[in-house]
C-alpha cells in the first residue's frame, strides 16, 4: 500500500466524520423541532453544540488530504481541475455558513432557552429552535457535501461540478424551509399552553 492509499483513507475518514456529525446534528434539530419544553430541548441543544466541534476537524482533514492528492503529480487532476476548484469553494462555503451563521444562531438559541426558564417553550425559544440559520445551513451543507461527493466520483467539468453543488444546496435549503414552515404552521394551529 502506497502513501496515496493512506491519504485517501484519511480523506474518506474526514468525510465520514463530517457526515456523521451532520447526521447527529440533524437528529438534534428534529428533536428540537418536536420539543415543547426547555427540559426536552436543552439536552439536544447541548449535544448539537458539542457535535459542532467535529466540523473543523472534518474540513481540515478533507482539505489537507485533498491537497496532498491534488499535488501528487501522477494523478490526472491538478489545482486548476474544475471539480477540484469547486470542491475547494464548497469547503469555504461550508466553513463560512457553519461559523458565521449556524454557530451564531446556535448561541442565540442557547440564550433563548436560558432566558425562557423551565417549563413550556415560549415564542422566542420556539422561533429560535426553528430558525433558518440552523435549519437551512444544516440541510444545505449536507446537500453541498453530497454534490462534492458526486464530483469526486464523476470528475465532471466546471458546469456539471457547479450544478451538482448548487442542486445539493437548493434541495437541502428547500427541505429545511419546508420542515420549518410546517412546524411553524402546527404551532400556529396549536392552543397556547396553560399553567
């Protein structure tokens, strides 16, 4: 087994870490959506915060191992290969969305849960649990990753590489908006809790 195979293993392992963390975060969001009290929501919010720490590891692992494989001269791709450029741009988008939007919104959700106090979730805590800054980022990031995986396996030209990532983003964002909108409609139809 040569160095390439070890690096490919690290690349796939980083991908699995990112997808695994994204899957756990998705489960946390679905549980937050279903929560009706702070006691139900709190553990899922705390778990989501802990899982978020795996994303930088996955992104650095993907970039570092991908950089090695791209720099290896025996491969038919280089830094200027369209699907490689799109993959790098996708990692930048994942990082920016994660840090600038999802992480900040997660902190606001935590503050809203603390301000709510024990008992039923109030309007602000419910609003933050369904905030697009959490949902759209999570679902669109998963869509982007699936688009990049498509590109890694198919090695298409620039147009198809961009299309794969954009379709993944759009499908993910659309699903997120559909799920949060239906939850907001359910909340609007539900009677206010008493006591």
